[in-house]
């Protein structure tokens, strides 16, 4: 049995951020930690300083990172994240979730 989601009654809102949940595909070797991570951390800090990363966190399960990106499309997020050393080495994958303003707030505005 296939179910379909009910169509949203709220107006579409723009994508304003991307939630990027990164997962390391395999534990890094000691050599990879020494070579790749010494480049990964400064590259990530540069993205933060450029305003592309708004917030960054480590996953408590030690399987990767979570970034809140100041980007408005999945394509741009892929492009940015694939340039990081772990992305270039194909050692981290990302689940990318587009986020936007809370559209149900339109209900409150329509009542005024």
C-alpha cells in the first residue's frame, strides 16, 4: 500500500540554509588522520570565515560532523563540501537537507 503526503496548504518558502549531516565512510587510518585532517580543519575554518558555514558540530556517535550551511541550494552545498579534503578523498558523505523559514507562520499572518 502506497501513501502520499497531503499537499501543503502553506505557501512555498525559499531555501535559506542547508543542514549537512556528514558521515565518515570508514574509520580513518593513522596516516589519513595525519595527512588529510591537517588540511581538513583549516579548509573547514576557511569556509566558516567566508560565511558559508554558519554552525558546525561533531556528531556524538563519532561518525562525522553536522554543518549548518549559509547556502540556498543542494547543488551549491555539494560543490562546497566536495572540495574539502575528506570529500576529495571520498571518505565522507553528506545527507543534505534544505531548510527555509517556518511556513506555518503564514497562518498567523493571515488572521490579522
